[in-house]
C-alpha cells in the first residue's frame, strides 16, 4: 500500500509542478507587452473623382522631338529634356 501511495504522490507532485510551471510561463508571456497601442488616425476622406466620358475631355499634351526615336534613345540629354517636359504635365 505504501508503494501505491508513494507512486500517487510522485504523480500528483509532477502534475502540480507541470501546472504551476505552465502558469508561470503563460503569465510571463502575457504581461510583458509594451505601451498600449494608440488609435490610428482616421484615413483621409476619399478624393472626389471626375467622370470622363470621352477622350476629348482629357488634356492634350505634345512634346516636340528632333530626329528619330532611335536617335533619341541614344541621346541622354534629349531623353532628360523629354522626361522633364512630360514630368511637368503629370
């Protein structure tokens, strides 16, 4: 009978120790957060879109080029001038 009691005591001790360790680990993980997160600012209101029904309602832009497109691709200064012109219209 004494062997049975000793075995039960060891088993219960192991169960209690496991439960206590689990609680300590869980308590350590849950309570160590940083400061409470602040509410994010509200998103900006949506921009009102303009309805376009035809291509005639879009602005027209043209960019004068000298030479061929192949020559323009080989000319860094010409490409920079074209980029500056169309970037201003965006």
